[in-house]
C-alpha cells in the first residue's frame, strides 16, 4: 500500500536555508495537487539561532503538522541531537556530513549539502540537493521538482537558464545520494488534485486579505510578535483613496485611533498579541460603551505578561470576553485553520458593522506562521455587510431606542456625542437610573444579532462530545476521527463563533453528560465559559507552547470519556 | 447640547474660566460654518475627561457639531482616527491640563511629529478640577493641594517648551477672559495646515483661582503676569519662541507658527500615490501556488 | 411600642448644609449609643447641584440605609419634589418655608431654616434648627444634642461659649417649631449601648487605616472617584521614615511603580476605580508573572468606560479575576460593610506577602462614602504577616521550586531577575516547555495558600441558599432575616474572600439546588463564577446605580426560591 | 547572568552596538562596587523590552546586580518604585529608543520634573530591533523600514531637545564604540544627584547599521556625523545645551548638567519632616465618636 502522508522536518541554524527548503518542498508538491502544511518555530534572537520547519504532504486535507517524523533533515549537529528522537521507527535522518559526523546507525545517512551544491556551480542550491534526496525517499517523480524549479527561476533574467540547470543538476545529485544510501520509505501515492483553484498562504496573510475582502478601510497597529506581519503586510497592500494604514506609538494609540476612525464611518481594525491587548482594555470598554464598530485581532502567544513571544497558546479567551471593568462582554471569533483565518476576518468586520461595536478575532501564533494550501476564496460568493447609517435630518438621537438604530456619520446629518460616560439618547452624559438600565439593555441586546454563526456537529446522539476551539481543531478532529473509527461513541462539535455561540448550539451541548474541550491553556478557559452557560464541560489542557499532538489527544480523550462512562453507570 | 437637555446635569461653577473658552469656541465654529459654507456637522469636537471636557455637551448653538466624549487622556489619538478617516472634517480637541499634559502627554509628541491637522484647545487651570482639586503637571512646585498637603514635590511642566521641542507647528497662548482674541486664534488654528494648540489659562474659581495672578489686581497690589506679545515679534522664529517659552509670565498671542510643513494627511496622500492599490482578487492571485 | 429604627433624608443644594446636618445628627446619636449609618449621593458637578444624605438611627446594628423615609428634610423646592414620594405613609416632611411654599397636606410642615438660625445670632446654625425639630419628632432627649454641640464647639477659642449657646438656642427653636406643627412619630427607644469602644468612620477611611495597620509602606495613586479619598487621606497620614505616598501621572504609573516598590521589599498599594483598573491590566499581569506582592483597591463605580462616576455598582468582578491576557487569576477580597473595609485591607496585604503576588480589594462607591459607627478595632488582636525573605548567600535561584519560596530583597543576598517573560530559576528568560509548565504550576499553586478565609453560614440544611457579595450583604441579610422569620427555609452564605473561596465553602454550595446571588450588575458576574465552579447559582441583579432595597430583595428572593421549589417537585 | 546559563538562549547579532554598551555598564558597576564598597546587590538594573533590554540577563560579572525585566515601555516607573522604596540603592534603567522614547515616552517628563535619582542608559539604534526592523521615533523622516515600505511619514524626534525641555538634570551623549568614555559617563551619571540619561547611539547591524554614518568611512567617502563636544563647552549652560541639541550631528560628551536641584527622595524627606507620623492607634482614636 502506498503512503498517503509524509512528514519531514528541516532543522538547523537560522539562515542555513532551513525555511526555504521546507517551504520550497511544500510548494513543489502543492503545485501538483498534494495537500501541504508547514509549521515553523523561530528563536527569540534575531540572527542565527536554532530554527526548524516541518512540512507535511498528504493526499488528503492536512489537519495538523504531524506527530512523528518520516524524515529529519539535520543541517548541523545541534539540530540532529535536538530532533532525532522525534523520528518514527521506520523513519530516516538526512544530515549534512560537513557539519555532523556519525557512525552508521541504520537510520541516518549523510551527504555534504554545500559541497554538492558548489559542484553544480551554484553554491545556493543546497536546498535542491536536500529536496532531490527527499523526492527519492518517497519516490516523488523528479519532474515535479524540476517543473517547480523551472517556474520559480523563470524570471526573465539573462542567467535564468543557467540557474535552472544548476538546480536541476542539484536535484539529480541529491536523488542519487539518497539512492546510494539504500534507504527508502516506500512510495507516496499520487496526489488527488482537488480540482479547484488553490492558494498557498499563512494565517496572518489570510486574515489580512480577508479583512480587505470585507472592505477594511483603516488599520492602525503596533509591532508585536506574532501580529507584526499583519501590520507589515497591510502597510504595503492596504492602499488607495480613503484607505489609511499606520504604525502607532503604542497599543493605546492603536485602539483609540481606530475608535475615532470607526466613529467617522470607516471599517477599522488593529492587530496585536496579549500584552498589547491588555493595554487596549480601556479603549475596548469605550468602543463598547459608545457603540463604535471596530475589530481587534489578537494573535495569541504564550502569556501572561511578556510571556513566551514565539510560542503558541490559547490563553486570552477570558480577557477577550471580559476585557475591562463594568458590564461588557465582547463578541469573539476564533479561526481554527488557515482557511478560517480568511473567513473569520470577514465575519468579524461584518459583525462589527451589524451590531455597531467592537469584535475580537482570537487567532494564534500557530496559525499565523502556518503555510497551507487552501481553496482559493470565491470573492463573488462573499457577503460583505455595510453599516446602517442615518440618512435623515438633524435632531435625531442615535441612542434613543432600546435596540440597535442607524448610526449617524460625521459630516452627515444627525450629529450626536459618542460618549464613554453613561448617556441619554443624544449622547449627553446622564446619571439617571432609567437611562443606565435602558443603555445597558440596548448594548447587550445587540449581541443577539450575532447568533447566526454556523457550527459543525457529528454523531450528535452521543452523550459525550469533543469540542475544541481555535487552532486545536486540527489535532482534535484527527483524534476524534481515529477514536470514532475505533468504534468510540463520541460527538463532535466545533465553531469559530465563540461568543455569542450560534443559535441552538448551547441547548444541544447542555444535553450532553460531558463536553470535552481540548485547549492550549492552564485554566481551561473555554470549558469554564461553557460551564457558566450551564454546560457540563471539562478541558484537556497543554501549556508546552506547542500545538497538541493527535496521539496525545487520542489518549487524553479516551481517559476522560472512559472515566465519565464509568461514573455515569450508577445513574 | 445642554441648552435644550434637562437630562444633562453637569454645570461649571460660577466664574469658571471655561465659560469664556466656550464662548470663543462657539464663535469660531459659527464663523467657520458661515465662511466655509460647510455645515456644522463637518466639525467634530473630541473632548477629554474633566470639567473642561464637558464643553462638548455645552455648545449652545442650534446646529451642533459632532462630539466624542471619550476616556481620560486619549482625545488626541481619537482625533487622529477621525481626521485620518475624514481629512475633510474640521477636528477640534478640548481638554484640561491634567488630561492633555498629564495622563495624555504621550500623545502630543507623535501628533506633532506627524503634523496632524487638528486643533487642540487646552484649558489650563493648574489643577484637577473634576476630581476636586488635586495637583496637575502645571501646578507650581511647593503648592499645597488636596493631594499635596505638604506642597507639591514636583517641578511645574513648561507647556510651551514642550510644544516647541516636540515640533507643534502652531502654538498660541491666551487666557479665558480674552474671548474675542481667543476666538480669532481658534479660527486661525483651524485654518492652520497642521497641528495647532491654543493653550488657554482658564482659572478654576473653586480650587485654583488665578484671575488676579493673571490679570493683576491693583487694589490688592498684584501686578499680573499675563502680557501681550509685542507686535514686532516674529512668530516664525523658533529661537524667539524658545525665549518667550523660557521667560516668566504668560504671553498673550501666537507664540510660534510654521506653515511650511506638510500635514499628516498630505504625507499619507503622497505615500498612497506611490503605493499600488491592487484589488483583492489580485492580492489573492499573488498567493496562487 | 417604641420605635427601634429611624430613617431621615436631608436633601437640598450642595453647600446648603445638607451633609453637615445629616452627619451631625448621626454623630450626636452615635455618641449616646445608637447605631447609625449615613449614605450620600453627590452630583457630578463641583459646586452646588442636588445633594442628599440619608441618616439611619437604630437600637440595633444597621444593615442598610433604609427603604422608606420616616422624615424628609427638604431644603428647597426641587428636593421636596424629588424625594417626597419616598416618605412612608406615616412619615413627615420638614421643609424650609423660605424656599418652598405648600398648602398644608397633613404630612408636611415648614419652618424658615435660615431666619430662625439668624434669630439666634448665628446664621450658620440652620442645621441645629433642623436637628432640634427631628429630635422632637421621635422624642430624642434634648440633652443628647446639646452635649453633642458642646463637645463639638469646645475648641478652646474665645467665642466657643457664644457659639455653643446660639446652637443650643437653635436646637430649642427647632424643637419648638416641630412641637407647634403637631406632628409626632412616637418615641425612639433608648439606645442599647454596645458597651465597647466605637468609631464613626467611612469605608475608604476604614480601608486606609486598615492598610496602615497591616504595615503599608508605599501608596501611589491617581485621582479618580470614588477612590480619590484614599489618596488624599494617605497623603496626610502615611508618614514617617521609609514611607512613601504619592500622586502618580496615570494608573499605568501607579501600578508599575508599586510593582517596583513591592520588588524592593515594601508593602505597596494603589487605589483606583474601573477606568484606572483597566489601565492597570498589563501591570497586574507583570506582578502575577514576576511574583511581586502588592495590593490594588478597586472602589467600584458604575461602568463600563467612564460610566457613572458617582453611582454604585458591583460590576468589576470578572476583570478583577481575569485582569489581562494569559493564564492569570487574581485573589480578590470584597468587603461588605464599613467594618469589613478595615479588615479586608489587612487580609489583602497579608495575602500579598504570603503568596508573593498581587491581590485585589473590590470595594464600592456605596461603602466608600458610607459613615457608620463600628466597634473600634483592637490592634493588639490583629495578625500582620511579613514577607518570607531570603537570608542566605548569593547563587540562590528564587523561582527554582515548584511552590512558593523565600524572596530575595535588593540590597541583600540572592540577586535575581524579576521577569515578566517566562523564566528559569534565576529569572532569566527561557522558552523551554518544561519551564513554562513548572512556573505556571508554581504561580497557581500559590493560590492554595489563601483558602484560609472564613465565611458565614446559617441554616445550612436548606436546599436553597442566599449568597450576596460586597455591599449587597446588608440588604440581603435584612431580606434573609425577614424571610426566615416568615418561616422560609433558606440558607445564608457570605464571605468577603471571593477568590479563592474559603476551604469547604465550594463543596457546601455544590450541594445546593440553588444559590441565589443578589449583586449590582447586569451580567450576574458572581453567579457566573459560581457556575464555573460547578455550583447551581442564579443572580438577582439591579443596575440603578443605587444599593438594593431590602423589600425588593424580599420579593425577588421569594420569586426565585418559589420557582425553584415548584420545579424541584417532580425530581 | 547568561555566561553561566544555558537555558537563556537570546543572543545579540554579531556587531550589535549593545555589546559595547554592556562592557561600559559592566565597568561602571564594577567601579562603583570597588569605590563605594557596597556589594553588587545594591545595584538594580531595570530593563525595557527589546534587544537592548536583554542586557539585564547578559552582565557577565560573577557578582550580579538585581534585575527587573518588566514590560514594554515601563522601565522608568518601575525604577521609581524601586528607588523611592530604597533610596540607598543605585538604580539603572537600560532601554531602547522605541521602549524609552516611544511607548514609554510619557514617563520621562514626570521623572525629570521630580528629578528622580536614577540613571537611564538609552540604546538608540533608530529602529525596533527585537520585532525585526520597524521604524522608531528616532528613525528619520522618509526612511524605508519593514513598517514604512514607502518611507516614514513622521518627523524624527529630537531626544536632546526633549530631555532639556523636560528638565532632565544630567544629559550625556555617546556611541557604542566609545566604551571607555561611555563607562566614565555612566559612573558620573550614577554619582549625579538626580535624573541622568546616557543616550547612546548603538547601531543595529541587522536593520539599521549606522557605524559608517556615525564614525565616517574615508574609503566610502562618508564624513561621519559624530563629533566631540569642545573642552571649553559649559555643560551647565542651558542655552548652549539647546544649541547643541538643535544643531545637526551627534555630540559626544556631557550635553547638560545641573547639580543644584534637590532629588525626588530628598524632597520627599523634607516633606516627611513636616508630616506628622502618627501611630495607627492614634489615627483610630481620631475617629472616636
Ligand atoms: C483612567 C482615568 N483615571 C482617572 C479618572 C478621573 N479623572 C476624571 S477628570 C480627571 C482630571 C481632570 O483634570 P483636568 O484634565 O485638568 O481637567 P479639569 O477638570 O481641570 O478641567 C481625572 C483624574 C478618569 N476619568 N479616568
Ligand atoms: C505592550 C507591548 N507591545 C509590543 C511589544 C513588542 N515589542 C517588543 S520589543 C519592541 C520594540 C523594541 O524596540 P526598541 O525599544 O528600540 O529596542 P531594540 O530592540 O531596538 O533594542 C516591541 C514593539 C511588547 N513586548 N509589548
Ligand atoms: S471645579 Fe474649577 S474647573 Fe471645575 S467647573 Fe468648578 S471652577 Fe471650573
Ligand atoms: S537586531 Fe539589531 S539591535 Fe537586535 S541584536 Fe541584532 S543588531 Fe542588535
Ligand atoms: Mg485642570
Ligand atoms: Mg531600537
């Protein structure tokens, strides 16, 4: 039987070509219809430092970056030592024999990456040497990589041909080396091209393009890992009349300036990570109170405080929901895949306009850096919502009604005062009890407009269900499928609309004996929220700064569900 | 808007300097409406939190500007959001010394560096009025307030030196009793291409009554520290401006003016001309495998 | 039967003597052993504006400011119109006939406050005129007020005698006027002096003195209602070598500077209200992460955003518990009475030292402004905890262990880096998974040291219980007593230690069919937290900006408990 | 502390200016220990967030000062807390231009007004290093960075004018390659009674390599903008200081010094002498009914 799935990790010093090899290999295979996913971790230091990128190639959609390695490509000694234990029993290690010397161990083979590259006359072709070797190991047709090379280096420059040839030669050399080594991992099944247009994109890029597809006008952000790439990408791409993108001096300036832009009629957004989100606490309360549409994308990293800037975690849920003092509860959309990052941004901007208030997107380091081929969104099918603006004459009182009402835009009729103090219909400050009751009711009633989100549910008759959120969706789905295949009676629930939860979902979940929530935090934040809603939920948590492994979840779910089944016997 | 609103119950104390500032601002806004023939709704008043900020609810014209009564110290970034979203609107900030020069201090420098085209009216009474009389950045060293029972241990901040070294491109100084000249300054500031600050000495009759100190009181033999800037003064000369800023007393008039700098929105326009505005479909294509 | 309870509200323009009359009347009666409580509301404007203060006098401890008025003292027309409907059927209205003119309505009588005062030769004696009249209405012995006057004005000044006489005269005139009016409310029973030393103090004063009793060294605060009085009072009273009290430039400076002071070995505290608390979000996360002892007193007001600065609310619970991003959950102590404000401060400072981290005191506008006579704390009985500091030699790693460990103090041995990034034993930044696991476990394990708090419980066998928090304790206790007296089978639970809840309390509450939580917010924040903990809790909420009325709670609890009883029948 | 700590994995890039600043600071701290005979533990280094702030983990002496690696932009108020809690300790802030002059800008003025007796070492590389090359307040107008692909739209902030107008009482300017003079400045700054800033041009070889620009490069025909402040310069003269601050180029030396002002802790001491220190029992008595 042919392999349907291939996991390779490239590891070495930053700058050694680790990332380019990994992403090149992914792209080459994506081009012929394989499903690919890459996951990278970077050190905190700027230049050099240990880097690794994992590429997974499969004939079906890839849910996670893979638990075990089929191949480890070790660019140096440290990389070899650090990662060798994650290679599966049947796996192979390719190491750079210029950096590492090893007794034959029946599992590894070395080749001189750079020497071979230089022999092609192109010192920068080391990554092609590696790719050639990999191609041999799982028997990927050479032409796939050759075509990739040809496309990439056909740039209309005089030396194109020369570069292409040297790279083809490198591929051949690598392939030959692998063949010499005598190792083989069998044959990777032919791709099953999805037959639709695809794009290869990472989570933050998808989020940014999605926001633009939803009509983003203004983006103000302050650099912070892993959200900086949103700012950097939009600085180059959010262009044209009426658009404004800028680097603020702090997150306090980011949030308060988009409050101003939202008030002035624009679709405005900022992006940040935990520390910046905490600084936005007061500004978010203002947007809620004054009813200003805007979106904050919190690309979560390890917390609290400065925490773990380059690690992944799902620990900002509580603060996203209750960002500050007083009665406030923010709408939250948390994408679980690279593709969902695109749609989460669209829904978030739509929600902000629809309920006239702030919306939080909770993404994650893991998604922001992940490259994946996804179906190319069909823009013609996307529903973009505009703001219900006031068109009448002056004398209108924006806040007069008990529920949502058209919003006047500066420069147009209906001038009022947007006010962070409790206010009356026209926005003037007041302390009358009846006004505080009316306005609070008004603000919360608007959340009901956002219960139209969709959710996934499978085997809904089961009394125990699995319900991950965000980036833990992939590994959890993998584990659920595996357990279900083994005959376990487990329900599956998933939504990216965390608050408010889609209509009907809460009721369904309340009927379960147990809802198991895999999440990457210590407190079990999502299960706590579900318990608040009267759902009997428990978390499976992990705080390693890395995504769940499917096999770990299979075990943890088995235990939790098992325990529960026993307990529920006497009842 | 309170002239017609019983629900709004805040009132300034009798004699509060902010009354004069309000009259001046009402005048400048009216004048702008009649001169530009753009409706009053093209004006946005962004207010800080304080007695002063309450002005946004107290403008008594029938036609009302838009208002934003935000959070303490953040009027400038909110104003930036409004202005950069709609450069065609006239945006005016009204705030107190504590709001603008204390908790909100961090926002002045960046807007000066950008030359954001808004006008800030700062009502400086050297005290926190709304919270009932604590010291502010412009309270003199050693002064006793409710929060400094044994005297303030901190030197007074010099607003004009700050504004100058930050590069604010229009700086005027006045006091609340000078309604007509103040109103003219406000009009000029709104006209000014760039970041303009009208810094008003606006006495707090309740906690820091400086009327005599400013205007003098012959009966009490108080000289008065406010003085008119001489006519031959060159308001475009930074050197001269630094001297006035460093000298004692409260100058009345335009301290500094630089009309040659581009405004933030102009710079952003220049940039967007360089920036390729590609449709989203093209951006998606750029990720094609 | 004699009256055991007397509620009078004084209402008029700020400056007209409303507050002095109310507090003077309270103090006079407190001096002879009555239990008194005053509650004031102020307008947002600075000078003038409508003010009212309510004084309650009783022969037993006063739980709340009282639902209905026995007497309204209206200093002007507006006051009369605004408050007259809150006077009980048997009640009386005294109005200033110089400001109000009224047809006799069988319920009100007027007298010329100021004219009568002037006739004594002391124009400032109007409040004594009023007190005299009140004394007659409930037959309080004149000597009580006369002695009060004598004490207050014996200040060793030449004109003491003269002032005392004019005031005595004023008391007599007022009494005579009331007698003329023909009204009477029966006789207030003689006081039952508690036979212990008492003090008359408000919530913020009690909190500040309590903090000093616990050894407060450093206080840095920024003015904000209703917390400003903490700063102002401490500026004058937190004095002496090694003490530091200062007005910061913002709440960000407040919190980060006390982080520095706590790190340097001091007992440090700040006080604020909602908007300031939101600005402290990032700083609080730092204190949690770096394990720095400090206390933040959040004197809650109406929220969100700038909200309702002069109104009372209990809506900062969620943000106090989850102040920012990442896995963090802060200890919270919420006093429910003026007396508890004193002890809450002591416990909070003790907790901060004991678990080496930030502690939040959640007080309320309602408590901060309330004057009440309370037993004078016996300082000799107070347990003050110091910090477990490191005394060894250098090379010590503060964070090495999995649980709490002695803390080195700058200037002494054991130098380390206090770090807001995830760190190793000596405080250097690290990204190793095992460290994040260890440090997170360490930080949360320390919360277990704080479960020693006490809690009240009555009729614990009942399946339905009432459990208020904070300032809602008084009215809830009143309601619970009334219902219990009527024979309802209701349990009573109360603690000021909201997080972590005292040992055993959670287990007890889990056994209830229903825990009813009266709280002054919209979301029902405390009941949500209890549901997270697996307790079947529901809230009774109110968002008028005012405290609960006992009678309203009696009704609401009856309904909730009633409903529940029906439902629980089939089971 | 990293010389002996494998767990700490951050490294500066080869050639980073911060290496030189570290050597200078290590020297100044060592010198202080030997001169004052107070142990190294009497020194506290409070770090900002950035490549620069990582210095707090990298001091390679065996005896280690205390360190605080806090949050972005808040090193000054943390330092104030430490200093006012323990005036006997020597408190040093190490931070970058973004941390100190950007998000943390609001904290400089108040400490200058208080004359807080701490030393701040600012590593100015005109860029956000740790986040990989975005513009900072000291990035020149029009410069292209990863966050300003079409050029920065904001004028550069002039740190020295800022420091002067805020009233910082000791201001020195140097560059990272001048290890010995820099170390001497740091020592003097620690000695200085009041708020001292040592502003260091510390090039970022990765994103903003200004070595040639600063020191010049004859081969490339680059003159070099750093120059020594002349010996006859009067560092106590604010006028002169303002001129240097306004002139082009990077001065090397002490720009301004005022040793006559009281420090914050001295002022607070004066106050506490006026303030009656009453025992808690007495305070309680004052509330007796
Ligand atoms: C974050 C926050 N902190 C504190 C306050 C309380 N507060 C309201 S106004 C004010 C200062 C007012 O002083 P100033 O800005 O000089 O205005 P003024 O009242 O003197 O006109 C303060 C501290 C607040 N509203 N928000
Ligand atoms: C609140 C917050 N916002 C953003 C960041 C991300 N961040 C870390 S360092 C830094 C700026 C570093 O620039 P600079 O202060 O100049 O130091 P350098 O790295 O250049 O030495 C930023 C924006 C953060 N850690 N915290
Ligand atoms: S307190 Fe002072 S500033 Fe406020 S209204 Fe009264 S006089 Fe004006
Ligand atoms: S990025 Fe720049 S500042 Fe940071 S370590 Fe490298 S050279 Fe130094
Ligand atoms: Mg003021
Ligand atoms: Mg920098």
